[in-house]
């Protein structure tokens, strides 16, 4: 999220708490600013607190080669108190000064171009996005394309919710009129010519890429040395989910890994709980309300659900879980493979299908990996095993079997199912 902000900003304001000093997230922000070569101002906040120490902050900044102006350097540092609105006008003056020194200007003539900085689904309005206009003037009624998402602006609002008819450069606006949710970070481009609009839409659709979840470990290992924590993430806005996933990737607990099976917008649903049950995943809700019915279902299915409003609390909890499972080595003991020959029934959370055991054997207590083109797509459980229409405890190589599978219903004829038992050492 910080990196994306660095790519679209003209001037950065680095906020440092006067009572805290330089935190890891502050250093990460400084790294983004330096990477993008952004002009910046440092706002030293919370100077109203008794424990505030502005000189200590300046000392810490000087130690990382950011020498404050009043210490003989070039870095503008403005002490402020957001709570009491102290020195805010002075901070704004410093931002304008930097903008003047850098000759930062934008052309408000012509068709608008901007960047999507947030998107979410509103219950009554549908797909909604926030766009930062960077050139031209954005107007109600404009046709536009964002990646492969077309739209026509029906309503445009400022940050207070007031309706606008047009927005000039440096203006963030919320827009309605999207066909579906655009990806955060994509460029919005207004197209005035209908023929050109259709051509660009066709071209964008052809370039659309499908995101594939990858893992740096071999999911087909019979004895995996890596403990995997499966997660399902639901958040209020798309940017939050992306920021969480990026932050999770930075957690480093030896012999463990995190796999985000699904991330989405809105409330946690029954399907999320059932998917979590089938894949042994933990469900995380960020900035969303707890639902009593979902909580009851999660308790019934023995699924762990966490709700967070602060991303660092979320990361701390996940790291704690990883540390706890590190001590346990999960072993997948291979039993056998079956080639799927027929699908008899499919529902939201289970399937009944038939196939031939091509290797090893199947036992009634097996778990299942669903393989497509040799890659593991999902995992589930075997809830019923039959051979010759009779319930059996196992079926060996060369025989046909009918099974009831509980999990994500994506199995097709021709897929391979791998059966295993799981244990901890």
C-alpha cells in the first residue's frame, strides 16, 4: 500500500510520532520515498504529549542521513499536533513550498487520467472506486476504462460525500458507474470517442490475466517439512486485503509458510466457513462486523475466525500461530491415486463421483488432494467410500470406487485425486 502510494504521489508527508520515534513502518515508508525519489516533508506529530521529544526524533533522523534543516541539513521537519490542530497551517505552507521548488504542475485540459486508489462493493450502489485525478478534468457522464473494466460516471463525490460535476488534478473522488470492481493501482482513462472506447475495451479484455496462487514449496511431497497455515481473508475494501496479503508475505517463521486460499470483500459467509472447514483454514475478517450466525456455524464446524481492525494486531496473531505450529511437523502419508471417470452429483460443499484406483489404495479415513494438470488445486475429505455399490473400508489398485467428497466442488472428469492420511510428529 505504501509502495503504491509512492508511485502516484508528487509530495510525501512522513508522519512520525514525537513520543514513539522511528518505528519499522516509518523506516519502510522512508525506503519507499527514497526509492520513488519523492520530495517530502516530515511532520513530527503528537507534540502535545508530555513524553514528546522532538530533538530525539531529529537525532534519529540524522542517524539515517536525514539531517533536519535547523540542524544544517535539507530535510524539512515541522512539529505539529493533529489533536489540537497546532502548526497545521505551517505544515501546509511547507508542502506548498516544496511543490513550488519542484515546479509541480498539472494540465487540467482534455480528457482525464487518474489512478484507482481504493475500491469496494457498496450494498446499495454496487461497485465503487476512489480515483485520484492526475491530468485533465474528470466529469460526470465521462466514459472510461480501468484495465479491463469499462464504465460511465453516473455519480462523483468528494471526500465529504458532496456531489461533484467535475474534478481537476490532485482531486480524489469516489465514482459510481462501474461494471465491476477495478484493481487498485490501475489507471483510469477517459475515452471520448465511442469507436475508440470499444476498441480499447476489446484490447484490454484480450490482455486480461488470470491470477494464480503459487507456492515455493512442493505441494506433492509425501512428507512435507513445511507447516502450512491456510487463510481466508475478507475485508471491507480491496486495498486492505492486498495490504494484508503483502504484509503476510514478509512474516518469516522457519519451516512454515502462509497460503492465502481466498481473499474477498464484504462479510464472512457460510461458504467461507465451509471452505475453511474443508481446507483446515483460518478465516480473518478485517474492518467488518461479526455475525452471530456465522460465529455459531464456525463453532459447529470447528473453524477459527478472527476479527481485526488494526493490521499490526493481525500480523502479530498470525506470527504467533506460525510459531506454535512450527513445533509440529505435518506428515502426509501417501495412500493412492484415483482417476475420475464420472460425476454423479455436485452441491455447494460436496460431490459424489466415481473413478478407478490407478495406484496404491483408498481407505475410508483418507483426505484428498485434487490435482489438475499435476498441480494441487484444493484439498478435501472423504466422507463415504463404496465399491460395487457396497460400503467398504478400502479399495485397492485396479478397482473402481464411488466416493463422497467434501470440499470445494471443482472436480471434473479426467482429474486425478490423491489420497493421504495426515499426522503430526
